[in-house]
């Protein structure tokens, strides 16, 4: 049975990534603790900057893909318009080949942007796990809960009290785990810390009311945690919604403004992010229905993101909101720098290099560029000149074998059946036949 790892993410994919990011967060907190400012808010900001700098090469690659995609979209649309009303297999095959030739020309993959997102998504989810459960990854923060946790475990009814807390529901399985029931020390400690880490100010006070002998321990723990969690006037362990309610009840309207600043800043910075991102052409005249739908969905998502961001930041702990605001600010600065870098690139030169690479790759595979061009420009009606299929129902086994040999020989001379070279040979043979 593991000890401190119990409160960390144990997923097969996110677990190892979160653990690695946890080491980075712990290193950052150690440094700022050594210089006398052990603050979780500052650690989150520095952590955000480090992470986005590490992911910058992926971001540049994704933005470069977006620029090339915008440049090649007219060519893709021309191909789609050419085969718009042709649904037969030969037309679809020709359209597919022409589309592949365009992607090869620009040196991008149809799934290029998706690959970048697939790489980044686990990292972003793991970041959320680390920030949402700091004591599990930063030993110094976990130490702040002792000796309170040890003394609280010794109190009869303490587990029932913690299970009544508003955020305890997410740890139900931990309370019911065999290790908890049997009183495995480290497991019980981690479960208590998980719940206390999400506890509100009122819930902390309820511990003092239920166990007066622990009042000094509660006060010292809260004092240290407040030092770690206080960011300007806000306690980033509390959600802005909780802070607003608490501030209104005490008449502290300055705190209301401070609490609302997190969701408002989150919405504003997300909106700026959307404006700075490379925008796809929204003109729909030359796009098919699927593209129009995708463009409208993207536009709607871009409009909803700032609103959703504000809602999440209002209801979740302010620390997560701070991470989103810091991330949006870093992304905005990063985007300005990347846009300037991308604008300086000679896209025509990049395309020329990509064309050369594509030709070499095809020739290495045994396909000449002329053959690929012939296939890409082939008219659908030309395919119909290929040998017609022959009914084999009345043939002898020997005749069937000979018929199959002749039908495949036409297409597959010097190439594997169904390969790209076989298709190119089909065009070349057709041209040779008609030029005689």
C-alpha cells in the first residue's frame, strides 16, 4: 500500500503526467519558500509560465499548420467543387488522390492540428489535477496539516464530521475503502487532508465547535494555510461564490469586488485569446455543408468560451481561476510573439521545400511524380476504359484463374495490387494505349 501517493491521481495516463508536473510545482514552491514568499498563488503563476514555455514548440507548430491550412483551403475547396455531384467510386478515389497531393504539397497532415491537441490535452488535464490537489504534490503544503490531522484522527466522530462537509462527497470511496475502515494510518491521514483541503472557512470553524480541545491546532493550521493561500486579499482556497456570500453577510463589499474580479478577468482574457488566435475565413460561398457546420460550431464555441470560463471560475476555488487567468495572459503574450514569428515566415518557400520532400518521398516509394500528377488530373470517364469485369459464373476453374490474372495484370504491372503505384500505372497504361 502506497502512502503519500494515495491522494495523487492514479490514472494510467494522467497519473504519471500529473506526478511529473507535481515535481515541477514542488520545485517552484521550494524556491519561493527559500526566498521567504511561500505562496500558492505565486507558485501557480510561475508554474503556468513554465508550462506554457515548455509547450511553446507545440503551439508554434500548431499555428504554422493553421497558416498553411488557410493558404491551401482554396485549393481543397476547388477539388471538392470539382467532384461535388460525383459519388461514384472512381470519382471519390480521384478526389482522394488530389486531396492527398495538396496536403503533400503544403507538407501538412489532415490530422495535423488534432495531433497537437491530443498531445496537449492530457497535459492540461494533469495540470488541473495538480493545482486542484496541491497537498498531494507539494510536501511543504501537506506538512501544514500536521499535527492537526493526527490529533483529529484520534477524536471519536471526526470521520463522521468530515464526511458531512460539502466537498466530502468526492471522497466517499476513500472513506469506504478497506484501508480507511481498518485504520491504515497514512491512508486515513491522506483522506482527512483531501477533505480539509477543500473545506470552507465555516467548516473549519465547525471542527473547533465539535472538538474544543483542538482549537489551538485548528488556528495554527489555518494561519499557515492562509499564508500559503492568500493572494492579495483573497483566499484562493475558497470559491468566489463562497467569498461573495461571506462578504455580503459581513458587509465587506470591497471583498465582493475582489472575489468577482477572478471570473471577470477570466472572461476578458479568454475573449482576448479568441481574438488573437488565427481566424479561419468565415465566408461560406465555396464551402460544403460540413465545412459550414464546422465553422458555425467553432464560432459559437469561441463566443461561449469566455462566458463558460466566468461561470466555472465563479463556482470553483479561486486558485483554479487564477490559473486560468494566468494561462490566458501568458497565451495572449505568447500568441502575439508567435503571430509576429509566423508572419515573417516565407510560406511560398516552405511550400516549395515541402513539394521537393514530397517528390523524393514518392520516388523512394517507387512512384514517379509524373505518374501521381497524371492520376490526380485524371478524368473520371478515363477510368471506364479499364478492362470490364467478366462474369465467371459459367467458367471452369482454369478459365476463372486466367480471367482474374488478366484483369489484375492491367492495373498491377510492376506494383502491388491496390497500391498507389498500381493506380498510377493504370493511368499511364491508359495514356499509352490512346496515344498509339
